[in-house]
C-alpha cells in the first residue's frame, strides 16, 4: 500500500514535525494515531516517519530509512501573471507534474491590477504548491519567488531556455527537446493573456533563448503552462 507523503515543517536529525493547519488536516481528515507511518519529505530527502506524538495542532515523527526517489530534469517556469483563479490552477497542476521552480512574471500585457496585487499572493501560491507536492508525492514543493519584471527574465540561467510563443512557426517544443544531447535543467517562459509583445520576444531571442511552439491552436496561458510542463516531463525521462 502506498503511504501518504507530507513535507515536514520542522526537522532535526531523526525527528520531524508538522504544525498548525498542516497537522490539523492529518489529525482530523486522516484520523492519525501514534504508531502510524507516513513518508516524510525533508529538504529534498524522503524518509519513513512513524508518529510518536499528537498534541493539539502538532504531530511529531521518528524518522527511519530513506526512501529512494527518482531523479528528474529540473524544470523552472517563468509564468506571466494572469487571472488568479487560472494562475492558481496552473501552479497546482504544474507542481503535480514536477516543476522545481515557479517565477511569477510581470509582462507588458499583464493586467496592472493583477501585477500590483501579485506580491500579496505569493504566500497563497506557495501553500497551493505545497499541498499539490504532497498530493502528488513530490519530495519538495517548487520554490515560488517574488514576482519578476520581464526585463530581468532573459538573464535567468539554465542548460536549456525556451520561450513558448504562439507566433513561432519553425520549432515545435518536442522537436527542440529531442534535438538536445543532454538536458540537466530547463526553463520555460510562458506569456500572459494576449501573448508576448514583439519587443519582449526580441529581448529573449537576443539573450539566446530558443523560441518554440505548442502547435497551431492558441491556448490559454494556464493550458500552455500545463501542456508545456507535461511535454518536458515526459520527453526528458529518456533523455
């Protein structure tokens, strides 16, 4: 039987703990009891954890053997900010697909009200990512940074940097991936509703980014983010 996985709030040597609402979910929804075992993720490692104590909104674990986890290509996502319900959907699903980092991006066509409020949304996005990482048995939630201006985005470094663009006709994303001998880490830049401006595309191209397409149809931003992440996660398994 597959054990549920949780990401520790505290860890010290062979001890770990869940606190607050995080622990409350395990106590109330899963009826946790002393002696039960779960997988506990701590700083990218996953170990078997046995509950030793349950006190109000705190659960303590004794950590045992380490559980091997598959190594995967590191995927970072520069995700232009769009309507928050759809943004949250994209963050949740891309986390489930294995994204390692999400950088909210303020592009030229990002709605000014959404951009202004985005800093206050970061903690909520992190909570959503953490819950999604636990649900999908990830070893750690993706890092979600403070919003970044599009002018700073081309300086982002990775082994492979891809600009997803609906105006690109020559390169399909899957073909770009297959053309690479090895990929250790990859960053995908996803435009806002309305797409990248010409100036933005020039900015990325001059910095050496590879433009790529997801096909002839025009996708919503959240659909593009999820589709691109799924393609990369699938294609790089065998690279």
